[in-house]
C-alpha cells in the first residue's frame, strides 16, 4: 500500500459556497505532517496555486528539516520531511504515478456527504489494505473541497461524526486528518 495525503488550498469553498483559494497555515503543515509520519503516509502534498504561498511552505519545511528548527527539535525534521509543495492536484497525481490521475486512487473527505454516495470507514479500511495503485486522500481547507473535486473521487469517505451528536461538525483540517488516519490505520485492538 502506498498512501499519500494532500492538503488542498484550491479549489475549495468559502462559507458562502464560492470556490476560493485559502492561505497556508503553519499549524496545518506541522500537525498534518506529524500525523502522516505517525501513520506511515509516504508524503503530504501541500497544494497551492500561488507561488508566494508555496514559498512560505517551503521556508517552513526548510527551517525544520535543515535549519535551526532541526537542531532544536529533531523529531519535527522527521515529520516535516514528508512535505511536498506543489501548485495543483495534477502535480500530485503525476508525482504518484507516471500515468497521472489514471494511476492513482483519489479519496476525499468532507464534513457532509452533499448527497453523494459515501464509503464507510470499515469498507475504506479494507479497500486500502487491498489497494494496488497509490492512494491519495484529499483534505480541503476553508469550508471543504470544491464539488468537482469530490465528484471526481474514486472514494468519498463518510463524514466524521461524534457518537453523541451535538449538532456541531466543523473540525479543523488537521484534526480531521488525524481522526481519518486513525480510523483507517490505527490499531483496532488497542484499548
């Protein structure tokens, strides 16, 4: 199984449902890289079309992987070394397979199903164990991935829901990433 993650900043939605580009957040890079490394994802792609934002992500990575951050907190270098900064989803697919999108299973996450069929975590976990092509799980920033990205997915993972419904469902992308990875790759016998 080859697993990668992608933190998508475009195309994503804003609160009114418009397609926008969001800004890179330092905490997302750190926390998602740590989750990726912990659960064995080979790469965390940061997808952003704006060169200045990509440069910011590269500077953050450099600080922790080869700069003074590495000397202070070496474990952070191990985590942030999984970061790959790219300008588009097509760059993600090309990095994972010489066949591009056709050679990659694309999975999405969302806070709501938006009326599309979703796959349970149990079924997704089983599919991941059997995957022959690389799998990339897309995580949207802002108010989630744009509809065309979700519609193009091979698997739409069911929304994360708490056992006790509070009526509130707006996790940070880094929390959703950690929960998703644990549900797919965590030790089911722990506890």
